[in-house]
């Protein structure tokens, strides 16, 4: 039952956390908010925000590693392929008992359905970019992005946050 509840909440997040416009100033704001929130929790991560394949914000926090940026890239690829958060794709895989390589022929060196990449969706247009982080446990990677987007977009975090794992 918890998986079904999480999947419903993930779909609600993607429906409600949409933008009217998105540009480098918005990406910078989100990136700095993510950095500040992660640091306030005493953690570290790599952060990457892209619009149409163009990097608008990229920061590797002190203590993150090149592996974190590779995870970001692979998560971002999942979002751009499926137009859903990487965490939602991971839940879909678990629920339907498949792996990306077998079902879609996707190389695990290029795609990973782990939490931490979220679609930048423009109202009325669709997915135009990604917000991705790596360095925390995957549920927390995902949840930090949602927390920042709720604050920025004026959405109620209590209605959109995932429950405890």
C-alpha cells in the first residue's frame, strides 16, 4: 500500500510543480535554494539544472565526488526519456518488475531510475528540462527538490511530500 501511496503522491507532485516560465534566473534561484537547504542539513551533493539540454546551474558541493555528477547525468537521462521524475520511474520498475535495460534496451551506464531528478514542466508545453541532485539517499535527493519547488511555486509541502519510508 505504501508503494501505491508514494506513486500517487509522485504523480501529484509532477502535476502541481509546474512552471509558467523557466530561464537562467529561475534556475539560479532553485540551485542556490537547493545548495542552502542541503548545507543546512549538514550534507553535500552535486546539483545540475538544465533547460533544453543547456546547463543553467551546475555545482558540486565540497565533499561531493565526480561519481555524484555521473549519477546526476544518468538520472537526468531518465527524466528526459520518460518525462517523469527518476524516482517515479524507479517505482514503476519495482511495481511492474522490470529493469530499463531489459524493457527498453537502455544502458545502465547512461540511465538510472534512482530518486533525485525532477522534470521542469512548463504549463501547456510539457517537459523542457531537469533539476537533478546526487549525494543524499535517493528518497531524500527527490524530497529536497520537491521541498524547494513547493516553496518557490507556492505549493503546500504537506500535501505533496512523501511520507516516511
